């Protein structure tokens, strides 16, 4: 019997093994790179399934999606089973991924100085008539992972739960923490409760292998940095 007649098509696979059905049942993370690409092209050729074809493309690129993303439409179309339409689908999908990465990096700035933190959060604190407390969770290289509002109070006081801050840092797998709050009164110097809270958070963070990078106090006109003022140096707090 001709080998082509013996081929097993994707439609004859067990339903849980078909890429589309597998994604629907098990989620996108359960699929291999080849299976995800196979969904894009929909079908292979008379000689190989879509998954096999995409495995071959990946193999030729060292199993590196970055290298696949550099292939042009004409280069992809050289593979039997990938016409211009399928090649365009692959190029478009990988370009979307590239743009998503750029947008994500833009939305996650590097906050490695008090000035950068101030410029990033100033719009949140501007003209607030009450105190708020925001925490920034940072990853490697001081890149922002997430920000979280952990307190909202009156004119001169904001209740803050140390455990909530540490829990957020651990949940986001953060390496560093930046504490921030505002003084609607316009006073730039930290109060005794501000200093006490910072000390408590520094000690609690150290126990969790975390670092409090800074604590900023915002006013409508300027800001104060514990780090810049030497308040976070050993033995000061």
C-alpha cells in the first residue's frame, strides 16, 4: 500500500492530542511551539501533518522562535505545505508577539532612581486631598513588575498593613520594594510614624530576602527620598 495512504492525519488523532482541541481543554500553555504554529497554518501537506511540518521549520531554526520570526514570507513559503497565505499568518502572529513585548517593556519602566519613581507616580499623587500609600514591586534591574495601593487615609495618616505588602511582593516574585506615600500638607520631611513604618518594613523584608529600595514622600511640588537622604543606610533606621 502506498505510504501516503498509510499516513495518519491530525483529524484521526485522539481528540485530546489535536492542537485546537488540546488548547481548548488544557489551555495554551499545554501546547508545544510546533503545535501552536500548526494552529496558525491549519493544515500540512500530503506528506506530513501540520504539526510535523512546523516541527521541521522549528528544527531548521534551531528550535528558536526568535529565528523563526526572522524568516520572510518567501522563506517560509519554500516549505511544502506552507503557501503565501500560511506564511503571512505566521509572520503576522510573530510580529504581534514582538509588538506585545515592546509594549510590555514600555509599561514596565526601569525605576532605579528616586527621580524616575517620582516621575512615574507623580500623576497619581497630584492634588490629592488625602494620604494614599502605593507600593512598587520591582524585578531584576529595577524593572517594574506591578504597583499596588495598600492604604488610603485622612489628611495626615494612612493605615498600612506590612503583611499585605510582603504578601504582594512574594506573589509577584519581586526582588525589591519601593514604598511611596504623599503628604497633602506639603511637608517633605518624614514623620516619626513614617520612619517607624519604614524601619519595620525594612526588617520584615530582609527576613523574606527582599530589599526596600526606597521610600518616597510626595507633595504637589516635590518629593523626599529616604535613600537619597541616607536614611536607608545601615544603622540609620
